[in-house]
């Protein structure tokens, strides 16, 4: 269904001043939560930032992000749990805290491995054809190599502990924490002193390990998932990079540099298996969960999309924020592509109906966008309500129809969501990039050279879109540390010139490059990587002298060189030299 045919979609530019849309004052809010991870006993992590001179905190923990104006006993237990992690971060060698979290003495995660004997029947694996890796909370059945298996095992343990902090009210271990922290006066007694005062060493116990299948590569992953789930859409399997089965209670992955799919699917797994109300019995074949029959399936997928933003920097974890992976495409679609913000009604539907949508990718983008907004930008009460709704959805004792709609189900003025996408200098200065990024889109935002100067250089980007920003070559080259993995780069309508060409060195994987409406000329064209397939040079200073160089690009399939100084004779030469290349596809009127 096209946008013009969708009456349920609300355009984001309507009623911009509506009082029902929460406003974000420039730079006055922290847009992500900070969580803590297991550290080796010998680690020397950075000290946590203290509040500024006005007493404003410089980071936000999950308990504070969802704290009500009148905290109750449950809020205090959540805060006590976060304080235990803060104490571990401050001194990872504290034995009582390591015992509490089950951390080994010489490492951050205890990992064991053995030869695999019996695998789930759906895998059809022979004994000895895989290895079993175990951590405190996960069992990984792996056909990948040892390096990748260990990397995934470590990532899973870190993600588990971050999930417990962000979604503490839902976690099965919350009652154990309540017992451990009972009678702890946090103002007068340190965490280790409190733990030492207990009659016996405290340890947060866990139930059955969560099971993960790690295939050797993408081809093996697709074949295995297609075989194990024969009723699954083969096209969906082919496009996926991770899968969680709530009936088999298994997650499926293959080794990847980007761990966002792992974060997404394991988030599903932990909500299903590690929540306080989770059934300890394996589901029966064909059993349906409330998450499959609720109209709020958008939240089930949206919260997993939100958790894809999990990243690490300097011994800390971060979730949410303007640089979240899912927000980059949503930002481009809304601010550059003009795609309207979807209404709640347009997002709602049960799982089977949603997964049959022809525009499923756009639906996922919009579901994640709404969830990010509700978690990070709409205020503590909305975040709190959203977490309560998730607790209800993952409670097997409640059917979807029995769960009361939360306050967050009320329609939100799309202008508020749109404003949350259009970040400015003040906002990104207060919320600098944390962790590794693979995608970055600031196109259409209110960011200048000053804002970019406050960001660290970013390595490993695969997509970077800085279109329409008032920035120069120096700004771009300082921000983008390398282009070794770059697939798409857009600098349309920026202040770059021929001085940008050093950025192209090493860009051997670059497929699409947009330098439209910039000051480049024939000289810069000589440095365009030979890997480029799509090239936008509209409105540049190119002349007929660039034709031979452009025609020599071996993989070029599409090029736009309208509104340049190239003559009709030059265009004719290009057509003759490269007859199969699509020339000037935009048909821009003169």
C-alpha cells in the first residue's frame, strides 16, 4: 500500500505546536541509559562522571530513567541493584560482589566447552559435529570456530546482565535481589560491607541456561532454519541474520561483525525465558503466546529493535540514544525521504497479520522508532508504563485480550517523534557517540561544524549520510576515521570540495557515493573508488574532461551528472563508452 493510500498514517508536519507533543529543549536531556557489565578483577575502569556544578547528572541509569515522582519499595530495590553494579564497576576486585554475580576471579565471564553429543532433533546434527560452550546463563551449540564461539559467549553474558538492569521489574531474579538488599542502608553502608554482614555469601541463582545455536556461516544458518521451520517464509529466512523460536526456546545465529541481530533475538529470548512470570516448562508444539495474539506486536518487535542499540565503551554499556542503529534509517526516511510517521493504528496487528505485510521493513522501522521515542524521549512515566505493558505481554497467566491497554497506547502527535529525530548541536554535544557504530545518518538535522567537533572519530562505518549539513572537508575527514568497510557515503549539498578525496583511500567496498551539489570538479573524479556502482554527481563542476574517467569505472551501473558543465557531446561519448549504464535517472528539469 502506498503512502498516499494509507489513511491511518498521520503526516508528521501537522499541528507542530500541539501541547500534546512533548518538547525536547535543545541539549537539556540525556537520551540513553548507562548500564554496567562484568569486569575482570584486575580491571581498572574509568571513574563514573560526577554531576555538574548545577547538580545535573551526566549519565542516566535505567532505574532513574523510569523512576516515578513518588518512588515505591520496588523502585528502591531496582536502585539498590544498580548500586551493586556501580560498586562492582568502582572496584571489580571486591570478592563479595563477584560471588553475588557469579563472576570468576581471573576473567569477566566463566566459559567452558566440550564435545557435543546430543543436539535438538530439529538440527539433525551428528554427535561430535558441534561443540557445547557454556556460561552461567547460556548454552551455545556451535559449529563455528573457537574464536567466534568464545566471542558470542562473552557477548551473551554481557547482554544478559545489561538486560536485567534495563528491565529489572520484569526479571526473574528481582526477588533474590530484594532479599539480598533488605535492610541495606545505602547512605551509610557500602555494598561490600553490606554483603559481608550477611549470614552467608550471597549469590544470585539462575534456572536453566538459555540455549543458542551458532552456525558456521550464513549459508548454514539459512539451511538450518529453513529445515527446522518448514512453515517459515523462505524469503524471510534468507533475509534474516538471526532467529528466535519461542516454541523451541532456541536462538539461531551465525558469526557476524555486527552484533545487533544477536541483541535483537536474545532480547526476545530473555523476555520469554528470564522474566519473572515465564513458564519453566517447554512449550507444547503449536502453543501460541500472548505476544503472537496481541495487537501490540509492534511493541514486541519494537523493544527488540530498541535493544539492538546496545553498545559498549570504556567498561560501560549504553542502550538507546540518537545514534541507535534503527534510528538512522528512520531519520533518513522521515527527514529526507518524506515518509510520514506511522500512527499507532497503522502499527497495530497480531503477529501473523504483521508478518504478511508487503512493506514489512518499513513497519519494523516505524515500530522501532515509536519504541525508541517512548523509552528515551517521552519521559519517565511513559517509559515506566511501557515496561509494565511488556511485563503483561510476557505473562503466561494473561491472555492478550485480558491486558488493559497502557497509557502509552494513546496516540502521540507525530510531531514529537519527528522532533526527536532532528537532533541539533546541543543535543549531540550532551549525548556524544558511544561505542562502535556501523551506520550514521544526520541528514536533515540541525547539526553544524561545532556539533560534529564534539564527536569522536568513528571507525567501521558501512553507511554514512551527512547530506545537507553546513560542514567542510575537514569536518568529514575528522569524523569518519576510515572507509575500509564503507558501503554507502552521502555528502550531498555539503561544503566539501576536492579536499575530500583522501577519504576515498581504502574505500574498496564503497558501492554508492553521493557528491551532488558540492564543489568537486574533474580532479576529484580521478579518486573515485573502482568499486562504485551508483554515483550521484548532480550539480557539481564536472566538465567533458571527466567523461573518460567516469566511463572507466568498471562496476558503474547508475550515474547522474545533470546540472554540470558536461555538454551533450560529452553525454553522447559516455553513452557510447558505457551503453549499459543508467544515465541521469532523476530527470531533473532545467
